[in-house]
């Protein structure tokens, strides 16, 4: 079977993508630094030798590895740039070294637009990053496009607030609200009117699969593509909806806005429809309801057991 290397394979998107690609008869090379260094799936894109070992004979590479949160980039800017830019350069270099270079898909972010001048945002609008994470992503996009000019087959997908799994980082806004809704806990809203384009992970992996199909067919000129819904949701609306879909007893507290956050974003998904035949299928209402139900199924039995022992 043809092999595809997924860097960051243990993350939210990688966990959902691997089974889909296996169904389509690809062998997945898992690669993530979450594992112990002795684990066969351990890999770090900042270590070029581990990339060389993993990428041999691959037909494609999907780069999901990243310092994946804006706040983490602010807390540790050196690590963010090392991983999100220099690590991507390593991926591109090793791909170009191969006798049969694999195609490379780079997962970028809506953060590269910064605070856009108008909404919805289309892919050709100016990139004006406003935090460490976004600057590293923009620089990595430029490196990907430069590698394409040198002959490497590449694609860039720009993702927006992907959610949909209970194993996601607990303090990300959608899983945080969903968990609170499932258990009747409090929700903290960092900017009530902040507006985002929340995309269910199942839609994201369908979009990446559509890109893979184009690359496997030999397409070499895909422009950057949004994989998002095109539908805006404020954080206040998200918290209110989560409470309604959950126990309906959660206290909702409005907190101070963070100065490194983009305040408003939603994108235009028309390019993905035109070039990939893709559009999002899961609404925020549907996706949030699923996630709350998943948290309820996982957590309520444990809570009930603790209460019975108290």
C-alpha cells in the first residue's frame, strides 16, 4: 500500500484522519512527539534525522505538527517558531531530498489573516498576522510556496477553530464549553462578541482527503484553500447554545478579552466548493450536541460513582 506520513498524528485532526486514509488503502506512518522517544511512532519535525527515517518511500506528507495554540505561542515564542516554521522547513527539505519526492500538505490557519478588514474572508485577502503563532504560520506558508517553485508538489489548507473530540485540549473553547454543559459546570467567555468559524473535525478530514485526491491525480497548482463553514458564531452564542444543549444550569461568566486574539473571523468557503467539490456538512448545533453527548457518556458515570462514594 502507498504510505503517507502524518506529522502530528496524535492530535485532534491526525486521530480522525488516519482511519479515513486507511479505509482508502493508504498505510499511515504515525509521527508525533507526544510519544516517548523509544516509541516506534515518536517523531519531532524539529529533528531532521527522524524525518528522514520516517519519510522514506512515502507518496505524501500531511504536516499537522505544530505548537497548535495561539496562547502557547505567546508563552513560548521560541518553541513556536522552531516548530511552526523551522520544523516545516525541515519537512520540505527532506521531501525534496527523496528520489521520488512526496507531495506535501501544510495545515495553516485562519490566524494568518489577523483581524480582517472585511468579512467573510476569502483566500486572496491580505495576510496580516497579529501574534507569534500567526507569523510563524505565514512564514511557513511562504516556505511551502517557495518549495513549489522549486518543483515540489504542495498544497496549503487554512483551518478554522476545528473541534469535535473529547480528547482535545480541555481549555480550548468548544470542548471547554461542551464539558461544562455536560456536567452543569461554569463557562468563562473571553470576549462575548468575539466571532469565529467553528469547523467539525469530520468536515476537516473530508476536506483534506479531497485535497489528497487532487494531488494523487497530479494536480500541482492548487492555491491556498479554506476548509471552514462560512458561518459566524459569537462566543456568547456558543456558550448559550452549549448550555441549552446540555443541562441548562451552567453559569456563564464574561471575562476580559485577550489582546493577542483575533476578535472576528469567518471565511468564504467557495474556493473549496469550486476546486474540491467540498463543503462543510456539520453545523455548530449538530457538532456541539454530539460533543456534549460524548462528554456526558464518558464523564457522568465517573461523577455518579464519586458521588455514591461520598
